[in-house]
C-alpha cells in the first residue's frame, strides 16, 4: 500500500489547495465493534503516514465505517476482499 500512499503524498504536494478525506472499511466477518475499530485504525494509519511525509494534518480528515458501506457482496470471498479497503476522496475547500 505504500506506493499508493506515496502517490497520494505526491498529489497533495502538487496541489496545495486540495484536502483529503480518508475512509476505512471492513467486510462483515466478525464482531461489529471490532470491525468498526479496525476500519478506524486503517484510516488512521494512512493519516499518520501522510502526516509523517509532511502533509499538513489540517488538510486531512479520517473516519472508519466498519462494515456499513460495502461495495462488494459479503457472501463471496471476492466481495469481502473488495470491502476491506481504504478510500481517499480529494476535494477543494
């Protein structure tokens, strides 16, 4: 995942007017509370990495959504894999 994170750093450095929302997600396997916590930790790890690379913390927000926003079918292994993700949303304030 570091190559993707480094691309985000590059974009954020190139476009100083951009801000970023980071969203962590999980599949539906396991306890709801644990999945919520896992999704928050996924998003926070990305946030911490970007800040460690010099991106201003004020330009980044992060949140975990647990298993509440699936993009794939949790009944299949492929769908669950799609749901274990972090999404980056760039925007201009």
